[in-house]
């Protein structure tokens, strides 16, 4: 239900596990933004990744990861000595670093840019994307096909606040049995009594008033179309079914509930149904359990529009075309591609997760031009080689990787629409495509995760002529 994750520039050096200086405070000048939700500062030659600052500020920071042998340290801002004009009051007390540390504990994660004006947030994200493309993508400069802007999404619904957009939310449970969230890079769970980034439908569940003893993790999906929400309960080891049922019974009557195993993905219905019905681009989609779906209420329509604009505009998507949707999930792009190619065309839809692939079969059973295959993308493409007009590529946060990119290039499609939620993995994949003789012909970036460091990109890749 949340964005898919991967390693980033935040990786620590091997052997630097000791935190000899954790808890110490320093005064630093905040330098440029870096990928991962922090800015770069320096102290006595040491690089410090600082969260909750803005480039150009002078701040006092508290070291959170600071081993003597570490290549770099990490820190949170605890006091702002010289503020940026783009600094604003944080909208969420639990995520406000200066306030939280003033009460003796770290802030919760998930809103690390909440102290920055939305306009500056988007400029910072644009800087990160451009830097990743230059450094990892091998472009040497910003791509000609990009305006340089990260586009706002959902302003008509949120009034320009960047709040209330999450239709999915993940929570942990504090030792007291209260709903909580983790501090960044920490096992500490801090109780919460609101989630301002979530939709009203999620906050209206009042999960913080429920005794969650015996539950380790809670996942919530509240579709933007207003259909029935689903609460997934991951029990702690040793929790008995009777306790799980008691928690489910404490939920509002119009909410579905299911048990959930985060490792296997197995879902056990407790009440109502074990899936939600989502809507986007004129289609309805069944999404079971924690199956992947974009978490911003306006993201599905926005991304579908960007993908189809690129493919239609280049003449790659038309009646009779042969296309593929790779890492297809429940079929968001597949359904729209099927509409575009019609019954004279063909769509290959590939998804690795068995449960999500079953959802796709249900969602697309009435589209005879669609072939749904469950399996790894590289294996399926080897087994089903075709002359594709276009491919849609929407990989996990780790990206497609060199082997898959090489295989896609060898399939010789006329174009690839690449949807990415991570600038670093996207830039690396762009470099692999460049090595294979492809170019970045178009690029758009979207702020579908306001008040966080995340962004989404949609790119058009074409072979060099």
C-alpha cells in the first residue's frame, strides 16, 4: 500500500555501526539538497546528512548516527538559528523536528519536507532529479525534453495545501497498544493521533482510539471513489485469532478488515471483503490486501494521462498496436492500453506478484486483446518474444536494472514509457538505455508525494535513429 523501496545514497559504510557521537549537538550551515530527504552539511571535514533543514540555513543539529569510523554522519535539526525565507510552520506536530526534540524524542517519519513551502519543495525535488540524471544518468546536462519543473498534483482538491492526499497509510503499534509511526531509521514507535497527509476517510476511522495490543502493523486503504475502506492487521508473533477478531470488531461497521502476513502477503478475511475497489481512467479495479496502488488520490489519472500522451503523441499507441505493460500490478495501465489498441491489437500484461496478477485477471477478463502473465519480466519476455510498438515500464523503487534494460532494448520496441518513483534508480536505468543506443526523448515530473522528498517521473525513451 506504500511506495516500493530500495537502497539509496543513504547507505552507511561497512563497519560503521558504533554511534559514539549520537546525541551530541553541533552548529552547521546547511548545504545543497541530496537524494533521500536530507541536505548536506560539513563539520571539521565530515559530511553530515541533515534532515529538516533548508539549504542556506544556519542550524543546530542533533547527531543521530555518528560513528567514529563512518564515512558520514546523520543529524536532525533541533533549532533554527538563521531561517530560510522558505521555512514555514510544520503542519504536523508529531513530524516537526524542532518541537519533537524539544520534548526529548525524534519526530515521526513521513513528512520530512513539511517545514518547507510547497513551491520550494518542488524546486528542491527538481534539483535532485536533475543532479541524479547528470551524475548517474550520464546525460551531462538536464534532458532537453524536460521543462525543469516538478508539477503540482491535486491542488483543486486540497486547496494548495498538499494535505489530505493519501488514500493508503501504514502504521506501527506502540508498546502501549496505541497506533503509532516509526521515527526515521529507528525502531522507536511514537504514538500518533492524526495523519494530516491522509484523506478524511482514513482519519475518520479514529484508529488511535482502538486498543491494538497484539497487533504489530496496520495498513489502511480508503479508495478515493468512496468505496468501502479496508484495514489490514498484521498480528504480532503469538497473537491468537480471537484477539485479532476483537480488534476487527472494534472498527467502524462500514469498514472491511483482514489479517495480513507482511512476509508471505497472505490475507485472511475477518469482516467484509479482503479487497478494495479503486477507480481510474474510466475503469474499476479490484486490489486485494496490500496489492500495489498509487497512494495519492489523483496519481493514477495523472500518470495514465502522461503515459498515453507520450505514446499517442509519438504515434506509438493506436488501434491494432502491439504493446506490453511490465510490472503491471492490478492493471492500471493495461486497461487503458487495451482501450487504445482495440480488439485488433494486443496487450501483454506482466506482473510478478501472484495475488496482484489474480486481481489483474479479474479486472481485465472482458478484454480479449489482453494476455495476463504472472512471472518475472525478464523470464516472460524470453518466453514470449514479440515485435512491440511500445512498452510501459513501471518497476519497483529499485528500478528495472541493467539486465532487464538490455533485454527490453533487444526486443526493439519503437518506444518505452517509463514510470518511476525513484530518481536514482531511474537515472541509472537511463544510463543503461543510453549504453544500448536509446535516448531520453521526453520527461515529466510530478509531486504526488507532497511534504515528503519523493516524486514520480514519466519518461519517453526511444532508440537513436
